[in-house]
C-alpha cells in the first residue's frame, strides 16, 4: 500500500468530546474534565457542536460551591 492509499483519519476535538459523552452516558461531567478534552478555550464550542451538529441530548446544570462560586456540569441523556 502506498502512502496515497492510506486513509487519513484523525479525531477532531469534537469527535473526542462526543466519544467522552458516549463513554459516560447520564453521568454529570465537570467543566474541568471537559476542558481537558476540548481545550480550555474551546470546550464550550465542542459541547455546542455535539448538540447542534451531532444531535446529542446534552443537559447542563449549575452547581453552587459553599464559597458562592458556580460550576457547570454537563451530561449526555440517554434512555
């Protein structure tokens, strides 16, 4: 097989985010976990792309810490 015949497949950050949500269905994932996968500056975009382009039913909730800060968590809802 020559180099031109090799398939060029590479996982995008959105692919990785989708795979992570599917690995942990119905489990709340913390924003820090998602930032490790989708990048600190792009994880929100990756979540949005999973919802919009890939049709995933992803919910979001806000957790309030004792010191008053808020923290987002997301989960893929599957039956």
